[in-house]
C-alpha cells in the first residue's frame, strides 16, 4: 500500500476485499490478487489482517504469498518491464536478453531501479511466442526484442 497499512483506509480496504471473498473456497488467492490489483503489491502488513479474517495462521498466509511468484512484496516502479522466459522465447535468446536487461538497469529480476522508475519482471509466456523474445513494457507488448531495442524501449518508457 503506497501509504502503508497503518493507513486506516488501506487496512479497511484489505478487510473489505477479504470479506468479499470470505465465503469462497480457497479465498486467499483471489483476495491476494485483488489486493495486488488495487495497491500494486502485497504489503507484508496484510498478513495478520488476512490471517485474522480467514482464521488462518500468519505463517500460513505468509507461506502462500511467498510460494506464488505473482505477488510483489514491494511497491512497483512507475513502469513494469516484463521479459518472457518461456521456452519459445528462450530458444531465440530470452536468457541473453534477461542478462542484458539486468545489466542495463542495474537490478536483478523482480527488483526496481533505485529511482523508482522501472521494475524488471520475468513472465512465462506473453502469448507472442512466434515473435520472441517478447517483452511487455507497461501494457504494450513488443516482439523480436534485441538488446539494442530493449534499451530503446526503456528510453521511451522513462
Ligand atoms: S514463449 Fe514467450 S511469448 Fe510465449
């Protein structure tokens, strides 16, 4: 939560999201997805709130959040860049592109640049397999992304 879960509004929203799914089987995952969609990440401070709402232990909630790579633990940068690492893209250089991206941005996969501008993420298929390596910058999909094109896309995004 941008303002932290100590923010009364944020804590109330988390409780409301939990309440909306409470009766569902396996409610925790849809709740976590909704929290991430609303706040951009899943703040560690939601763990006890959700544990209380779902009658689980905090360790159980923490375990689920840690298990799924989908859930971001920190606020994302202004732009998220996702590089596909699935098989078809790997076959045409995705791993080299990931190395280039990490070096170019000075971060590791999953991290955000110090200036808060860009978050680098991996993804396993963007549905653009015939045009790999595929990269998504914000909500725009790009195909056949070479290292030079990656840098150009980043320049535009920043
Ligand atoms: S494998 Fe990369 S877009 Fe499908």
